[in-house]
């Protein structure tokens, strides 16, 4: 384990959709916002039955908030999460992927192949927050190599670094040739790894055209 910066992960902050926007607007959405507020309050009050009922609400915003409420109340089970990961609404799938970071029994490989980029990004982050399940490292490696969205590739390489599995090293090394943000994350993701191949890669990144990449490599050598 190298010193210096580690490949610590935080939930993606962009989410490319605001899950916590509670602004009320006139019309039917006002009632939707009220139901969402009730779902959130149920989590704080430990009203599990209310929160569970709202996981099948017509509005995706309410369903997503109800999932968080169940998590807050300590009552979110694997079955509910699995159903939410295939919800028609990306908002709900994204929230389910985020909360799956706390449920290693819920497989996220399918979520890493979601058609919505923001769901994939959060699912990759969640994979890095828990032990690797079957197929996860391979799925993250494929994501790092082939996904069209650089935010998804960055999240995947960060997760591979957090997991520190030898099978993920090749994908991390390959990501050193990606866009600057991905290269920076790939350098940090090398922190758990040792060996001549890693040392050579870090020395090569000392000549990178991006100063943050160079600094990260210098910190790890």
C-alpha cells in the first residue's frame, strides 16, 4: 500500500439530475411534493409502513425518497432494492444503486450496464464502497475501457482502485491514457498496488501534460 493520496470515493455529486430538489410548483406537482415530504418524514419518524407504501407511488420522486426513508429507518431490504434497480424511472434506479452501497447482497453488475449514464456512474461508485461480488471487477474493467461517458469511466476506475483487486490493475493502467480527469483518477487508483509495472507507469505519468496528473504520480512515488 503506497502512501500519499488514496483513491477514496464519494458519491457522485452531479447525479445529472437533482434528487433533492424540493421546490413546490403549482398544480399536480404540489401534491407530489407533499407526498415526497411525507415519505421523507416517515424515514425520520421510523414509520416503516408509510415509507414502504410510498415505494410504489406513481411519482418517481416519491418512490426515490421512500427508498431513502426506509434506509434511514433501517428497514430497507434487499428485495425492495432489487425491484427498485429495475424501476422504469432512472431517478429511482439511481437512488437504489446509491443505497446498494450498503447492501453487498444486492448485485450491481446489471446496474453497471444501465442505459442511463448517471445510473451507471452511481452504481460504479457503490461497487467501490463494498467488497467485490462475482463479476464486479470484470464489469468495472469493461466500463473503464469502453463506456462513452468519461464520468462513468472515471467512477469505474476509482472503484477498481478502492477494491484493490489484482484483476483490475490492467484496466487501471489502460486508463492512464484516457482524458485528464480519468488519468488523474487512474493514478490515484494505483495506490493499493505494488510492483515494477506500477512504478514504471507512475514514472511515466511524471511527464504527463496535466499538472494534477504529474502531482498525483509524484505523491505516490
